């Protein structure tokens, strides 16, 4: 199945085209952009979705040509197919001059589309994409302060660095209460704010001075409290681009305050791990954050990690998922002693402990690009308690937090 993106502000044209694609089969649509994206947005979609084909509609020729140029210089491996309502010879000439080889005008002929995709498939098969930039960028976001997010981000990063051929960057983006420096007893004077300030001219000489290396893991801590520090979108993008080219996987620890730079990073992330604990306030805030992320069109990147689980939970798994309005992707056991021992030693939790094994399992699934399937949200809340009644959620359990797509599937598509 070939992976594709569609850029098409003309909704009815797009729906018609998608219907035909579906009938033909062999091409999956990862995302439809209903507006022509700005360059950085376009490239972000290309990085996070890694499409093989980009379908772009030509109703605004100037914007279409801009997209074609940007793709040619930044992602030449992605095959372009232009769709159009018109077969105007001037339009076709302009597209040809821009180097476009595949144009599909109305009326869409399934046979012509099949042939066009066939030609494109041949090119893709001959030149499989060799990208030197990792797509394994993961955000760790607390539902509520103290959920254990930093602990989870750190231990997942360490477990990732134990995977074959995976060097890892762990960056602390909690500029007020960042704890990684303390937890790992790091003494590097430089921090993420220095990295941001030098983002535009980052190079292989400067970078090693900014990070602290521990085997295959590099850590960029957040330095001293720096509440006023603002990071610009361009700084973030440059830093992440640099990191993507130099690491096999990247883990970002967020504060949970949804700063602008934090949202920028989440937009760049392959997956956002929302870390919560099996307690009502934490679950409630996880639901709120998920709803907020859905408004930003980031909802389908979210996976819930339920931290500090005990065997006899006060709230049943069904109630937890009903409160969250989404499935739990992974449960991590409560291990106060294990986490405490690791903290005092300035390292990760024991990999053979129950908690350590869960981090190992999570890390392996991330490099193998398959998260454990999340169970569907239970539609029949436990009969035991009137908790859902109490929280006024009973009627909304089969219809979780509002979502434009209504999707609650959390297993990544790719
Ligand atoms: N699985 C676990 N078992 C036992 N204790 C844990 C576990 N995970 C985290 N903790 C403990 O929970 C506390 C909060 O952890 P941590 O600082 O990682 O959370 P956080 O969500 O990053 O918090 P903050 O909001 O301060 O950033 C710490 O004392 C940590 O040791
Ligand atoms: Mg933290």
C-alpha cells in the first residue's frame, strides 16, 4: 500500500478523487489538507507522515507551483501527481515546465489514475526513500503535574538507547521545573535555552558541548529556572531538524503548560504520550488535554500511558477508559522503591524490574513502529460504582471527548 497526502482546497473534487482512489485500492490517504499549506507546514507533514505520493490540486496555480518547487528542493523523493478540474493547455504547459509528469484532470478516469499510480510506483520501487532524518520523535506530556512524565520520558529514552543502532536524544523542555539535570546529576553548564539561541547556526562542533552523553543517550537539560524564556518556531524547527539528522530517536519531556514552543514540538512529533495516573483529577485533565489537542488537529497522535498502576485499583479499567474517553495504550506499574533507587543513583530504573520491562517493551514497540493495540473504550461502565454518574459522564462514555473525526484509534498508521 502506497502512502499518500492530498492537498486539495476544493472539497467536492477531493471527495470525488478519494472515492476513486478507494475503489482502485493500493494507495492509502494519510491526511487531507484542505488549504494550501505554508512551506514549513508542508514539510512538517512530509516529515511526520512520510508520504510516498503527494496529490495536489491546481485550482490556485501560483500556490501549486510553490508547493511543487518546495517539494522538489526539500523532498524530491516524494512523487507528485496534480489533480485538476480543468485540462486547460496553458495550465498543463505551466505544470510541465515546473517538472510535473503526472496530471489528472476531470473527468477522472479510473484507468488513467491506475496507470499514473503504476508509473509512480515504478519510480518508488526503483528508488526507495533513504531518508537520513529520523521520524522517531516522541513527546511526553503530563496530564497533571507530578504524573511521572519526566520519569517515563527518561526511562523510555534509556530503553530506546539500548535498542540496536539507536542513539537517542532526550531533551527537557520544562523550562520552569525541569528535573532531568537533577535526576541524572548532570553538570553541563549549557542547556536547551543555549541550544535554542544557537539553533540557526548549530553544527557538529557546537552540539556535543551542549549535551551530556551517557552511552548512546545524549541529554539536553533545561538549565536553571527560566520562566520568561521564549523559543521561536524557527529555532524549534532548526533544532529538531538538526536532531533528526543526528539521532535514531528523540524524546521530549514537556512541562504540560502547553507553551507555544511545546505545541510546535508536538506538531513535529510522531506520537504524543499523555502520561496520567489512575486518579480522577489526573484522568479528568488527560481528557481535557486530549480535547484541546484535538482542536489543534493533534488528537490522533495521542496515546495514553497510565503510570503508577497498582494491582487492586480503586477505579476499574473500564471506568478509567470511560473517564479518559479513550483507550489506555500501556499501563506502568507503581514502583516507588525502584524509582527512588534509580533517582538516588542518578540513572534509569533497573531494566529487569517489572517497571523496567515495561519501558523495554514500550521502547521496542517504538523502534519496530508498532504500539501495542489499545483496547477499545468500554461502552458498558462497571456496575460497581456510581462514579460515572457522579462525574456526569455516563452518557458520554460511548461518545468520548468531542472529535471532528470521532476517531479513538490510537495505533499509529505507519
Ligand atoms: N511508576 C512510578 N512508580 C512510583 N513512583 C513514580 C513512578 N513514576 C514517577 N514516580 C514518582 O512520581 C513523582 C513525580 O514524577 P516526575 O517528576 O517524573 O513527574 P512529572 O509528571 O514529570 O512531574 P512535573 O509536573 O514536576 O514535571 C516522583 O517522585 C517520581 O519518583
Ligand atoms: Mg516533569
